[in-house]
């Protein structure tokens, strides 16, 4: 089937397939649950000096802070979001320095 041409769905009526976009990463972010975001922001507010752009260090920090409260999967998601936030903050600081310099 060629994208943009009619195709038959289960109902038998034709519908049109939209072509896939390869540059979605530029427009959209990852979907994360509210719990992940709240926990990550809480850790970032409480321990701003210990949060880094390194996932493994953030994973250890989340494990220490939330010991016994979260599963491994949730711990890793929180650590990943912390890493993304740290990278974003670092980039903003760099841009602010370039503007002032």
C-alpha cells in the first residue's frame, strides 16, 4: 500500500493513510506520567547540587531518596526525567552566558 492512497479498513469503507513523518523528535517530547514528573521535580528542588546529566548517578540518587517507595521501573523513569531536566537547565545556562558575553 502506498501512503496517501485509499485503503480498506475492517468496515470496508476506504480511508486515507497519512505519510509517516521522520522529524517528529523535533516537535514532540516523550510522554511521562504525572507521578514521574512530580517526583523528579521534588528531588530537583530538594537536591539541586546532586542532580547531574549522568543517568547512572541520578539513578543512585533516586534510589537513595525514594528507598522502598518505588519500583525499579519507576526509579529509572524518574532518573531519566531528572537527566533530561538537568541537560535542559545546563543548555539554558549556556545560552544565558552566551547572551551576556
